C-alpha cells in the first residue's frame, strides 16, 4: 500500500533522496520551473520534504504532480499522499478533501480504505474534552462506521473499531456530565432524560452502570419507587459485582425497597431486552 511504501522510503531512502536533491537544483525550484520536471521527480521531492518533517512543503509538490500529470500513476499516489501530509500538518479539512477526492476517483483501490481512515481520523483528532460540543465526535463515529462497513477486510478496521469505542464512550460521557449537572441541582426530569439516553443509546459504554444508579437516585428523589426498583433490577442483572450496584442496593434498602421490575414504563422494556439477550 502507498502508506507502507512511504514508511519504507522515509526510513530507508531519505539519505539517498537528500543526496539526490542536494546535487540538483530541484531544491530551489520555483513554481514557474516545476513544469520542467517529470512526475516522478516532483513526487520524489515531495517525499523528501516529508522525510524532513515538512508536510506543508510536501503538499505543494504532491499538488503539482496531480495538477501537471493528472492521469498518471504518480498523480493517483499524490492524492492519497496529500491526505496523509495534510493530516500530519493538522490541516484536517484539507486532509478530508483530499481523502474524499481519492475515494471518488478510485473507489475500488486498496488505498481507499486508508483514505476513509484519514477522514475519520481528521475528526477523531479534533475531539476535545467532554465539556465541549461533541458534533465532531459524532462525525468521527459516522466516518469510522463507514470504514468498518465498506472495508471490512481492511487492516484499518481494528484501529477504527478501537477509536470508535473511545469516541462512543466520549459521547456517553457528555450525556453523563449534563445529567449529573441536572441531578445536583435537583432538576430530576432533565437528569433522567440524560441518563435514559445513556442506557438506551450507549449501552456498551463504560457509563451504563453509573447511569442506571443515577436513575435510581433521581426516581427515588421524585418518589417514583417502581421506576427506581426497575433500574436497580437491570443494574443488578448486568453489573451485580460493580460498586454502582452496591451503592444502589444500599440506597434501595434504606427505603425498605429492593431491586425488582415494576410498572409498565420504558425500563420494563429494557428489562425484557436484557432477559432475551438483546441488550448490551
């Protein structure tokens, strides 16, 4: 693959490439002179700039290859390398633009999977702390999901799945943070809505056990005993050994209650899914 070829060239051939350009005038070639060079010469110069950790300079040369020799194999390589170099330079939008162009031009090519990975990474690498807006996290999830679906045999699926899980957990963490905020301020309906989102939409996240416990707290505070017991029952079924269940059990016992499915609300539906193995 092109990425592997790049790693090889940077690791093994950068000295040779440096000598080549040190002995020629291509090191100072201007935009009006670039047309005098072959596609391979310009492409080699771009790789030389990458080896020198100068991705911005490399991008210019890769772009020249695509512009001057649009139907060549070197142009094809240059498109994916523009995505790679832009990502290295933290120019995320430009990285996505190049990667999307590669997929559009060469959808069946083996490096299209890497292009999709670059698109996902361009969002993933911009994910901020939980307190910030999470729109970029949602876009990262969509891009990773597209990679996993469209390129199931790709070597990038495993790292994509790992990063997907981390981003998924990040979104659940955002819901939990807001839910805790409302709970602390005794705005119980608003808190319940957030914790419910975690339980229903982010079941495989690391926050599910806490979300169920917080639901018990919120429902008890509102006097909704059936719902509190139902949340406790689901928590006990899936996380009986967790510290969250111990806290929930103690909380219910202090009210002379125990975990048990009661009522006909949304938690009973979740419990049915649990029993049928359709949850978590």
